[in-house]
């Protein structure tokens, strides 16, 4: 199983897309940049949360892990496995 990292690649503006970077942890080469789209009223995600194999969650509206999130989007992709 490949050793990969996931991080924010580009932050979205209002109504535009943001990208995640899927990075090979052994050489730090970007393998893929899956996109997500926000509505004009949605703030940018504040945190990536690890999930099961092939999943990551985008947490919205909370800048601290102690604060409740206003939304949590589950992002699934075969590339994340």
C-alpha cells in the first residue's frame, strides 16, 4: 500500500473550487489534485480530518478541535487508498 499524504493545495474563493494535494510521502511528489466546489455562501474548510482508507473529511466553521463544526464533508476517492 502506498504511503500518501493529503493536504490543502489551493484555497477556494467564494463560489470557486479548492484543491487537495495527494502527495507521495517517500519523495513528496504530487500524485493528484482532486477538486471540490463551494457555494458562494460557504466558507473555506478549516481542517482536514483523516477517515477510513480512501476517505478524508473537510471540516467547516471551526478553528479549534474543541469547537463544533458547522459542516463536515466526506471526500472519497480511490486515489486516497
